[in-house]
C-alpha cells in the first residue's frame, strides 16, 4: 500500500489538466477501441471530451464484464502518463448476477445478518467482474409510496434505516481499513446525501422542503451510521436543500458532511447532477456549475462535462484555488490506494466466478424466504395442502419479472418462474396465466374462473411490473391495475379460498381487494430464487417472518403516511375530542390499512411479561428492558419484538412513538425466552429547533409489541438528569 507521502508526490507531479481529469467519470463507450466516426460525433461531442482527456479520466461507470474491465484498464494504463489506474463503479443495488430481494424487502427481514450476507455475496460477484465501487446503500428515509425509489430504501423508520445502512456497508466492504488486501470486497457509496426521500408529491427529481431540525433528527442518522461503518464514498442528491441544489450546497457537503460528520472520503454527483445546476436556476451555464459544485465539495462529476471543460481555466484565473482542486484529487487517489489499485489495477479479476452458483443461490433463497410479509391469513388458509387441487392464476403465474428494478446484469430468462416451481410441489396444480398485467381479456378471466370452480383453493399472482417502481417510476395511483382487480373479483365469486401473492416494489393501496382474499402474501420482487422461495413458503416448508417497514395506506390520499408522526393539537382519540373538528378525514380512517412493523406467521408468539430494569436513570447510565416471550403453539415460529418510546414533554413536539430497538427470535413450540434490549443514555434525546441535541430530565414512556399499532400498556422511565 502506497504511503500518503508518495501520494502527495504523485499529486505534485500532475498538471492541472491531469488533476481535473481525475474528477471526471464516463461510461464504457468512451473507452472502446472500435468506436466509429458516427459514434464519436454523438455523445463524445456532446460532452466535449477529447481523446487526450479520455486517456486521463479517473473513473468509469458500468463496464459490462471482466473481459472489458481488463481491456479498458490495460488500455488506460498505456495512455495515462502517471499510470494512475481507473476506478470502476457500478449500480449493484441488490445483487450483481445472483439477485436477492429489493432493499425494501430486505429491511423487512429485521435481520441485519442476512442483509450483510447478501451484500457480501453481491460484493464478491461485483469484484470478480472488475468493479471497485457500488452505488449502494441508499439510506434515504422514505414515507411516500408514490415515489418509485422506495424500493431501494429501508422504509419510514430512522432506527431501521440506521441498522440496515450499517449491515449493507459491512457486507460490501468488511472492515474499511482492510479493503486493500481483501479483493472479495468493494467500496460502498452511500446515497443520496441528503434528504432525497422527501421529494414533493413522490415525484422523481422533484424539490424537497426540509427543515434543519427534521434533517438532523430523521435523515442524517442513517448516513452517519453508514459512515461510522467506514463507507468510502457519498453521492449527492438531486434535490434542493433550503433552496440550494445539494450538488452546490456548501452547508450540506462542507459544514455537515466534512465538518460535523468528519467524512474524509470521496464525494460524487449523481448522473448529470452538476450540469443540472443550470436547470435549477442557480447559475447561467456549465462554467458556473463547475465552480459551484467543486467549491461545495463534489469531488467526482458523473456523466457531464462541466469540470473537464471549465475547471482548468477557473484555476488559471484564480477563481478556484489550487488547494480545493488538490484536496478532491487526493481523496480520489487515496481511495484507489485503499483499494490496492496501484499494486494491482486488475483487482478481483482473478477470483473464482460464483455467479448463480449453488452457494450464492442458497443465500438468495434464504433471503427471499425471510422477506415475504404475510398480511392476512384468515382461517389458516396458508400453508396450502400440497395434495389439494390448487389453481395458480394471474399475470405473474408464468412471469419471469421477479428480479425487480436496478438489475443490470441479472437475467430474467435465467430466472425460474413461479408456475414451474409451483407444479413441482403441488401435485394437483392448474396454472392459468394471463398475457399482460394491465389488460386481461374476458377469455382469460373466463378460463381463470373455470379453473377456480374446479379447485379447492386459488393462488392469484398479481402485482406491478419491475419498471413500475425504481428510479423515474413515480405513480399517482398505487392500486393494482383495474384489470387485475376485475380478475380477483371474478374468481372470488366462484371460490372463496383465495390467496393473493403480490409482487411489488412499494406499498400498494389494497383496500378495494383485500376483502376478496383470505390470505395475502407480499412477495415484493424476490430475486433469482423468488419462485423457489415462494413455493416453499406457500407449502409450509418455511414460514413467513418479515414485517412491513413502510405503512400500507387505506387510500393514496393518506400518503405520506407513517407511524412515527408528530401529535396534533386535535387528536381524534383525545378524551375531550369533538369528532366534527378533530384531525381526521371525512372518508377514511387516519390509520393505515397495514401498519409499520406488521406481519404474520403460521404460528404466534406472545409477550407474557416485560419490565424496565432501572426505572430511575442517572446521566450516562444505560437502560435495560427485559421481555419474556412464549410460543404456546405447535409450530416453530419467528417474530420481531419491537420496543417503542415516546417523549411526552419536550422543547419541541416529539413523535407519538418511535422504534428504539428490535429483536428477531425463532422459538420452538412450548418454549419461553427472555431477551434484553439495552438503550444508551445518549439515545434518549432529540434535536431542538436550533439543532442542538439534548436529553431532558423527566419521564419517557415505553411500550413493546410485534408491530407499531398493537403494543403493550406503557411503562415509565424517569431520567433524573438531562444534558
């Protein structure tokens, strides 16, 4: 590993042009040897990038495979006079070739260990194809199901967001200071800094209006958790903060990220975000955009050419200090050094290829099994009898669209479909697919109804397609397609034993159809082993155990809806509430259809007792909560004990409840277990209106339960001394 002094010497030898080129990221097209003249006058001309500059560029996005990675790196090292290797980056969001469930589903496992394991698997496959960085995890707090990118997030809760951020970074990187010698790991880039989950109207690339208190209380903790685990990069968000685009926002990147959070790693813009400063109206052109972004603290410009066109002249004119440019370049060189690229620019390319191996598919299957959320199971409809007559019906019965969005290298034609695995398990299965999820013909409905009449039960495989969630996939209507609702209702007229298996990348509005099903299983987009995992859960080989990390609304008009909301001055449940003038809707309850933390299993655990060990807490002491859980049933069951806190009197209004700890446990029949949940004194506070973190003397209320809506009677902790 190169010593820092040698990096400084290397930096001192570089020309301004060479330094600026390190700050540019391009896609593989610019590095292909067989470009023809027609291609050169296309995107290359648009970016105003010369052959000389391509030979000096610092990083590349989206190289397709190991062969190309080796070829491009080799070519680059012959043209770069300083022999500085390229960084290869990629969007490996939930797997590389072996795909695991979307991050929103993974968060619902409430199991950081399986999240870490899947991220580690992804890192290995990504590294074998020559990539050094993944643009993951996305740790934006999300509360609006209309936004397509909720599929990349961990949900509406601050604490869950923190724990999953940590798990993803650990899985990708391992110990941050050991990346140099561990080619099976890659660098993690946490995104989108900061507040992007609050886009207005759930519309992609839209503005955000967020107070500093809200930013500090609810949004920064997950970024900070990722950085605590050693995340090497941070990506800027597309949104504004206090009217200034984040990629030009000195307060966000210099004051918070560099000073407050003490981040020393690399920052990178999102795709084209530096050039988009012009469209935001904070500068008149690309030269101004380059100056604003670099001064704000954006090291790498992704796929626009403001830096490469204008930074050199800005430095020559003295409008940008050389020191600002140098600090950005040095951070990039340091990252390359941390990855061991100066010693081995072909890092990872000689590792054994394990894509879609039995080992990796086993990890993907276990992750999928643990990610399904059972929302309803009336009359113990699930699990299904494998010898009964069962009809599998609907647009997802034979669909290979199980991988979800942000799957660049996963192949749908290599993914088993549900019908195949279903027929292997259910000996009297009938499969009636439909050709499309938006348009279902009368003939297809008639065939489904005929099969339902002859079956003991029906599994309706419905949902949204992968291109209906993810980036640039915002929806104002989050119901199932009208044709699917019609199909469900038609089948329900002839068979009441309906199980809905729903494939989705976001919470959906299910109010209009949930009454037609006895069982509802949320499958999300479950990945490469989704069909196998689903069949095992439907047949009872494995029981579902996941929970919702985003509330499912009764109506889209409730969105954004989240459990940890602030109290209102006119609550509907107040003792003196006047129903006519309480905070409520005229046409729907305030509560979600299915709340945060909710999810059933085939068995049921019970909290039989719980206590706070030390109800009088002194400064800097920890508080311990003991919870006794019993499984009085006949089947091994997993569930998640959830600890909630409420601060009833504070300097600012505090949430009606907020998750402080969770513990997932699996219990054999007729057993009991006692778990201890420990909170540190420093975790009991909040940010006031001046963004000062404070802990007040006084009472705190705690409850426990298996979801946010069904909790125990509260117990009180008295904090004797504030800080």
